[in-house]
C-alpha cells in the first residue's frame, strides 16, 4: 500500500495554505506547554537513542520545541527544517546555534547518508507529498539511521484539529500499515507507542550484516 499521490499544483497549493497558517501561529507553539507534554516530548526524544556526535534533523520543527531536548544528548549537529519562515525566525532567536532550512522536507538537499536521526514531531499528518518526503529522508539517512514519527497529544487530538482545518491531516498509521507504507523506503517498524495522548513510531533500516568469507585453514 503506497502513500497517495497528488498532482504538483495541489501539493504547492496545500503547502502555501499551511505556510500562511503556521506563520500566523508562532506564539501558540511557544511555552508554557500543556500539562504532561514536556514529559511526553522527553519520551519521544529518548526513543531515538541519540549518541554523542550524531547528526539530527528535526522536520517541521516549528519554533524548535524539541531542540533543548535534542541538545541534551550532545549531537554533533542539528538541522531544523520547516515550510514556515516565521517559525524558523523564532527558532533562531530561541536557539542561535541551530542550522535552520526553509524547505519542504521532500526538497531538502543535504548530502546522501548525512543524517543519523530524523524526528517528525506533530508534523506527519501535515506532510502533503509523503512519497517524495520519505524518498528524500531515506536518501539522507545513514544505514544505521532512526526515523521517529510522533505526536505528544496523540491521534485523538489530530482528529479534533481536522474538524476546522483549512488543509487536510492524514492519520497516523497502525503497525501493519506502517510496515507496508515504509518498506519501500527500507524502513522497518522497531516500536509503536499508541496511547490516548502519545504516538511514537520508531523506524530503522534493517541492519546490514557484512559477512566476509575467509577460507578456514585445515590443519
Ligand atoms: C503542528 S506544527 C509542529 C511544530 C513542532 N514540530 C512542534 O512539535 O511544536 C507543524 C509544522 O510542520 C511544518 N510543515 C508542514 N509540512 C511540512 C513539510 N512538508 N516540510 C517541512 N515542514 C512542514 C509546518 O510549517 C509547521 O511549522
């Protein structure tokens, strides 16, 4: 089961609506965060097991809600990407050391195999061209890379947002659906947390086991 595809004009139109909307909503993404959200964000970031020096990409970063948590793991570099320029402007003010990139994730031009960990927090339902996005994410990730798709308020919150939204929100996948959707990009599901107020999908590349065939010496 592949991701649905839309024509390019429609992708551009929906992205433009989102950009305008999120440029207006900057203040809403700033602390204080709703009760329980800081703890759930900690669980989301912990799911990636970031190691010292790894390179991290935060897709649909907004004002950078994940950034201080990411920094606490001492990554080598954090890239923060978003469609909305005003979100990134606020992020740079809040966290001057972070490299921001104004782009749809599907169009990011970071080098091949550059990123160890990709977070898509509270943004998966918003990504209009998911086929393009995950093709590009897979290209940029290292062979041992981890992809974390999450929402700190869970699926029901997204259902409520959908009622009054000027753009569509896709559902978060169940486990078997996720296996099918992501296998073309060579990701397998490592873990799925689906609680009333928390969704975390952790995906990994299947580990490549290199076997060297050394002749065994007969004595
Ligand atoms: C609901 S906000 C979440 C912001 C942040 N991750 C957080 O948890 O507070 C979704 C963000 O994703 C961005 N976004 C939507 N589609 C995107 C895409 N295709 N590529 C990059 N960013 C995108 C929007 O501009 C918006 O800032």
